[in-house]
C-alpha cells in the first residue's frame, strides 16, 4: 500500500513536470506568424463540427487565451460571456442566456475543444483551449488532408525537414502530432523533431530520418522506458547524495 502510494506520487510528479514543460514550450514556441495556419486549421477541421454558439464561444476563448496572452489558458465565467460574444438568434435579447452559454461550453467540452484543468474561483473557471491537432474530431480530418499532401512530398526536392518550418509540420502531421516514444498528444507548438540516426552519426534531415517527439523524450535522447525514469526519480528521493546517473 505504501509503495503504491509512493509510485502514484512519483507518477503525479512526473505528470505535473511534463505538463508544465508543455505549457512552457507552448508559450516559448508560439509565434504570431503561424496564426494564419492555426486559424485555417480551426476553420477547416474544428468549426464544421460545432454548433453556431459553440463556435462563437470557442473563438471568444481563443481570443482571450492564445491571442491575448500566448497561452492556452483563460479564466472566465458563464455570466461574463452572456454579453459581447454573440447575439441570440431568438432575437429576444442582445446577448445569450445563461443556459445558452452553459450549453455551448458543455458542448465544446464534450467535443474536447476545451477542458477545465483547474478550479473555479471568484474570477471564474479556468479553461484550456485545445488546438485542432489535440481534438479527436479534427484528427481524422487532418489525417486525411495529410495523406493527400504526403503524395506530393518529393524527398529529393524538399530535403530539409528539420529547419524548414513548412516541412517540420509535414513530419508532425505524418505522426499525427503524437510522440514517437511515449505516444503523448502534442501540438504544433509543443512537438519537437528527433533524428532517428543522430546527426553526430551521419544522420540527415530527411523525412524518413525524423520523428515527432515530446520535449521530455527528446531531452532524454530517445526511448527510455517510463519505469527507468521512475526508478531514477525514486533513487533521487531516497538518497539525494547518490548523484550517479544510470548509464544506458
Ligand atoms: Zn514522449
């Protein structure tokens, strides 16, 4: 029982660490020059699956989070979204009813377009705005679009898939924005590229030599099993004096 609690605590710790790494990576990598591409993918892949009020609320939250602060988070309340987001189609009032906003938020949550990662306080509820590559209903559509595009990839003409931004996105798309090593769902702003054959060993920047990796797996330089990480963290806890790192 005690051991299980310990393992659970360690897993929580790793999860939190990885989560905050992702948030940091998003903020650092978010680039307003990439907004046109991001907005296109919301319109193309997410919006067709939304009801009108859901779309209005999503764009409102998008504006309050990603556009306002360069993070995927914003705190807001149902009441504050009743005015100034969109006009009710019933024509009975300028804004939306409490129930209409609530229904739109629940709809977006059900479609995994947003989530509530935190608590509710006096300023409202903390919402996380998801990008199309993180949203299940978009993933299939994005995969189809990617398959059409990958036919057009000429590995000889487009050689550098590491440094050329439009090419990086093609590798992420091929891997469905999931980490090659741990399977974690990433976004265009948190995904990194890892060389299968390292550059130091003669590996190149070709399409076939690159895989999508999360920051954590990439910084661990490859595919270390989760148990290794747990064992390592555990040994750090048990004896912090022992600074020996396990060799691979
Ligand atoms: Zn990973």
